[in-house]
C-alpha cells in the first residue's frame, strides 16, 4: 500500500513543479491584466510566465512557444520596458516612452529580439500605419534568427493610448507555423478593444 | 567529447581570442610549430576530435548565420594566408553574424570569425593580431593538449576521491576519524581543478607569443596585438562605466574571461623582443577599411542595437579617430537615442543633424533627423527631412509609415 502512495505523491510533486499551461477556448477573452479584449477563433494555450516577462504581459501558444507565440502587452506605462531586465545589465531594451516616434517603437521591438531572443540577424520587412484598440498605431513585420538558428517571422501591432502602450505580437517559425497562426492573430488584432 | 555548431560560433571549443587569462610570458622564439602543411591527425584522440570538428563544420557551412560577403571573405582569407603561409591551405574561413568580439580556429583548420571582431579592429594588422593568436592555438595543437590535460586531471581527481573514501572507511573501521582523509582529498582535488585553468592560461600565453611571431613574420607590426588588447580593455571599462558598474580585471584561479593589463604588458614586451626598434611595417589601415566598407553600416547596426551604450560609443569614437563621416555620426546618434538617458534626445538630434551634412549619410539618417526635428517642435524642417528620406529611399520598408507621419 505504501508504494502506490509514494508514486502518487511523487507524481503530484512533479506536476506541481511543471510549468502550468492553461487552455484558452475559442471565445472572447480579456488578456494582459484584463486590459485588452480579444476574440480568438481557435483554441490557444496560455503560457506560464517566462524569465523576461513583465507584469503587463500575457503569452499564448498553439504548438509550443518555440514554434509560435502570441504576446499581449496591455497598459504599459511610460518609463517601463517591454522585458524584465536588471537595471545594471550591459545590454538593455529601451524603456517605453509615450512620446516615442514610430522609428523609436520599431527600434524598441527590434532591440527586444536582439537582446532577449539573441537575434544576430534581424531584417525589417515593413512598417505600416494601422488602427489598434481604437487608437492610431503601427504594424511592424520582420524576420530574425535567434540563438537556436531557427529563422522566425514576426508581426507586432501596437498603439499608444492614454500614454500607455498596447501591443500584440506574433512570433513563429518561418516554415509553416507563422503563417498558420497569422490568420487567427490578424483577426484578433483587428477586433481587439480596450 | 562533442562539438556543437553553436559552440563553434561561441568560440567555446577552440580557444577564443583573448578568452582566458594568460599565464607568465613566454618568449615568442621559444616555440616550434607542431603543425605543418598538409598535417593530419596522428592518434585515436586526435582523429576523434577532428571527426567531431568536421561534423560541426558541416553544420556551420549550412548555417543561416553566415555573413554573405564573398569579397570580404576573400580578403580575410588572404590575411590568414599571410599568417600561415602554406599551412593556410588546410584552413577554411567562416564569417558569422555574432556581435561579440571573438574568433576561433579548430584543429581541423576551421576558422570562425565573428562580425563583432570586424567592427572592433581598424587595421589589417589588428585583425591579423587576433587571427594570429587563433592560428597560434592551431599551430601548437592546443585543443588536443587541452583535451588530454582535462582527461588526465579528471582521472586523477576520480582516483583521489575513491582512494580517500576507501581510506576513510578503513580508518573508521579501526575506530579512527576518517574525515581527515576526505578533507585531504578535497584539498588535492581543488588543486587539480584549479590546475586545469592554469593549463588553459599557459596555452593562452603560448598563443599570444606564437601569434606575435606569425604577425611579425607576415610583415605586420607586432605592436598591433597590444593595441587591440588595450582597446578591448578600454571598451569594457566604458561599458561598465555607462551602467554605473565597477570594471574588474579579474585574476582568480578560475577565471575564464578576464581582460588583463598584465597580458597587454607581456604583449608589448614580446613585441619589443621581436622588433627591438619599432620599424615601419604593414599596417593595412586603408586596405582593411576598403574591404569592410560595404558591410560597415551593417556591422555598426549590429553593434549599436545591442544597446550597450558605453561600448558602442567608445568604439564609434575610436573609429572616428580616423575621421567622422555620415555613417558614424548616424550611429552615434542611434546609440544616444537607444540609451535614452536625460539629455540624450538632444544629443542624438545633434548627431543626426551632423550626419546629414555628410554626402555619405545613409538615407535612414534623414529619417532620424526628421523625427528628431518633429520631436523638437520643428515641424516644417522635420517634414522636409522625412520627405528627403523618401526621395532617397522611396521603397524603404517603412515608407508607408513615414508618408502617414508626413500627412499628419
């Protein structure tokens, strides 16, 4: 009798240690501290917090974060960065400023990938004006190669509203996964609201 | 042992340029090369290491991190040939996108050079000094020697650990305290562990000295090595200062990446030993500048986008000792823009304004100048600068966004 109990206890402990992904059903949802409301057409998995994640952030994935990842950042105030970082780290992602120009916002996203994803090759594909969460914003398309040498594509859609940053980003392997996730991502971004 | 492609790019296996602290100075003339033209591995250990390196090289050759620059590749290969002569026939060069200052040479002849090295050196002689150091590891067969050293010491450590436990057990059975055997074994093994690092440092000293010899034999000034080293120390000091940190030239028994003023002094001493009176030798400043010119903006971009402002601004100012131009001024502004400390916006704006005065200013300098003017409340001038950007690069990836800003 003791042995089965031990196995159950060990399994429970291991389960408690494992990262906890939770299912996100294909239904309207409030994300990133309930700051952005989106309507996914497919089911996703909400990822546990990662080492660089900030309080205003939420991440979803369909097939695992290495293959596809949707990032929501909602209500980031002026003076905060889009990544957690030590104040004295040699390399730092610039903090968000409400007065940032489009080129500043694009550079902030690029620097994030160069520093946090270890991207040594990063190419901007396009920057277009869009409306996001009811505010004028931009859509930034890019490709990059991170430390695992996998070529990825990315799309970041962001806007500054009430001096706060609202952002959705899709990053996925350039082969298959980015294009597959892009349909639902684009629909969510188009209908996102505060 | 295993060899990975990422390890190669990181310079982990094959000794990295100035990677570990050098030990006592070794006279450049005191060593003979252990590798000649057409050298092949001689025993099972070495053949195994070559096979691992060959496999890693196959993957590296297909990596999407390789720099696509045939002319620059040919130029750097020429430097390797200058250093190694006929032995260079067995070497293959791989330029990789990696913004750190490093290079490595594997025992099978695979030379990996980081883009971060190319942005930090300013003359052919300085580039040759780093490649010569790596070629020194290659010529003195340091990889196989290091592998054997680690195996022997780890075997000794295992023997000491097992022996001490046996003796501790026997002592305990005899009614004594076996703990002293364990303490003795720990002390011996700590010494053996530290000696592995000492061996690495000794190899670094050899590579320094042999590299200087190769540098001088190729007709370059041996003083170039100390110049590179001095610049690296100053860059790291600037990086630390910019983040309000203390720069520490570490010197413990377990150091793996310490820049070291003592080592720079040794390089200078060895240079004087090779060339007692500094004489005019090949510097290759203009040749290097011409070879790197087509990639210069990309190299500076990789550097500045790391947002390590102390290092970036130090290196930009070092390049500027050869004269400012539009590209350098633009990236100076970018470094301040990304740093975003109080007053940096205005400093960046001045740098962008200075950049666009030069004929060689990249189109993006006009964009940066335009946005800086808009932020400063100079709407008309800002829009004019943005329009100039679109004139120069009408198909820019962000042209639609800039047109939108112009219409606001």
